[in-house]
C-alpha cells in the first residue's frame, strides 16, 4: 500500500515515525538512537549501584551492633548493583523482625542444631550503646528517614532530574 504521509516525533532518545496509509490505517515505528541503550543501561546500573551502596551505608546507625558482624554482613552478602541487600549473618532475620524466638524443645533462646525455633510475643531489647538508633526493621526506618535523598542521588546517576 502506498504511504499517504509520514509524521516524525524526534527526541534525543530516538524518534517515532507515524505513517498514515491511503486505506486509512496508521502504523507507528519507534527507532532508538544508536548508543541510547548502552548509555541508558550504564546510567541505570550506576544508579542502582548508588542506591545499594547508599542504603547499606545509611542503615549502619539503625542496625543493632555488638561486634559489628551484623553491620558487615550487609556488605559481605550484597552484590552491589543487584537491587537486593542481603545480610548473611545467621541471626539477621531474627534481629530484623525484633521478636524473641525460642527452641521448640527447651524454650531457650538458644536452640541446638536441628531444633526449630518458635516465635513468641515478646519483643527483643536492643542495646543502643554502639548505635543510638539501633532497633528492629532498620532498613524500613532508614528508608523513612532518607528515601528522598537516596532518590535524588539515584536520579543524578541516572541522568534524570531529581524532584524535591
């Protein structure tokens, strides 16, 4: 079918070609600028790496700390840029949710190998001697305090405009 007219909408990222055909149909084609994908992927990956690193750094004052293992486990267990923070200390989940768990066999907070633990309704007490803001759900509390700054920083790495 013969083309009636073409309309182009062009941006630095690429262009949209809008073709009106004589039979009344319209076709559209999106053409990315050469190199846009590579550049956009690099910017996204840099932004994700920033977010991961910044979250780990900003979580530190909120994370319970006796010997530093729990704090360090975030850096050790996380592949920066993956978008997921993993704290690999064996007791991280227990500390994060902040409720006492005890052995299903003995009722002790120390369970032997192979024993399962059951949740109680007793909250954990956190020492704030080393981290004044230490307590449960440290990622969520850090995010509530620092989300806007993290998003502004990520926007800079992504090449976008940061709001607020």
